[in-house]
């Protein structure tokens, strides 16, 4: 289980300042992070160390991450991401 302190830290790291990323990462964190496995939670933390431009390209499908662990969490996020209508 993730402590509230750690969750808050992840929340602030998920706010990237790029609207497109904020609209993907913050809802994923709030709705799904606590329900994914510990390995995926660690992958998410690792993802947050990546450059914004790389993440932007991955989430748009323009490129795939070279790191297979990052590729896994990007896939999980894309699978769970549902744009709000």
C-alpha cells in the first residue's frame, strides 16, 4: 500500500506543466495507481524521471520507449486512459 505522503509526492511529480501530459498522468494516478501491481507502481515512478518530450511522443504513439520497463507502464497507462466525454 502506498502511503499518503508518497502518493502526494507522485501527484506533484505527475503534474508536468504540459497540459497534454497532465491530462493523462494525473487522472491515471488518481484513478488507477493504487489498483495496479507494485511492479507497475515502480515503473510509474521510473516513468516520472523521463523527459516530457519523450513521454509526449510515447503517449501520442509517435515513438516507443527503448526501455522495456517504461514501455510496459506506457502501455498500461494507454490501456486505462479514457478521454472524458
